[in-house]
C-alpha cells in the first residue's frame, strides 16, 4: 500500500500542471497526505491529494530591504490575529443587534464599545505606529470595509468622526483602504504565507 501511495505521489508531481513562476508570484505544488482511519474496527489506509499555495523565497537588493521585509513579517504576525478578532466581534455584534428591538440597540452597542475598548486598549498601547497603521489596513482586508465605515455603522457618524480625528492627530486614517493588487501587494503575500503557516 505504501508503494502505491509513493508511486501515486510521484505521478501526481510529474503530471500536475504547474503555474508559470514569475518573480515573487506563488505556485501551486501538489502534496500527498497518507493516513489511516478506523472504520467498524478495520484500519483503512487513505491518501489525500491536494495542492498547496507556495511562495518562492523573496530576493532582496540590499540588507535594508531584507530588514524591512522581516519587520513586515513581524508586524503581520502580531497584528493579523487582532484584525481577525475585530472581524469576529463585528459579525457577532451585527447578528445580535438585528435580533434586538430598536430601543435596546444603542445601549447594547455602547456596552460593546466599552467592552472592546477595555479589552483591547492594553494591546493597542503596545503597538508601534507602523503596526497601528497596518492594523487599520488589515481590518479593511478582513471586514471588506474600512475601519471608519465599520465604526460608523455601529456607533454613528459623530463618534466615528471623533475616532477618525484622534487617528488623524497621529498621522493615520481610519478611512485607509487595503489594496492587495497594488500598494499592499507585499503585505498580502506575507498575510497569505502567515495564514498558511509558511512563515
């Protein structure tokens, strides 16, 4: 059975269509996972064939570029989980507020805002300026809406404007969008690699 699995994996690698590798673009690499499953007391061997999204190693012109890339990787690893938590909070809050009568929504949203500020304020204080700006962009990536738009939907335009003014004082903008095909292409690459466990 092992020989069959190895032969199948070898054939899969040889026959699988490969994407053209452009400098820095991902390629799909076929992978084989072999395991056993217990069914009605019998041990049955199985083989799972899949393709993994793999990025080639980046090339750098100088040490400064490499340091900037390493910094981006560290920042994404620190900030991406927070952006995913924000997305989860937004989804749960939106679903729950739809079930509430209009009279209770404002009070509930106020409580949610207070709880979020209380829970995340210590984490936000530990972020650097560049990590904070990255968080704003990753919230847009995760929620498909800028941080300002998400806040405006929940706490209204006046309070959202207050938070935008606060961010603006520090040189950031809650209205900043995420452009995975343009300015944020390298960030998107790092995010995908972090999500797939490659870095």
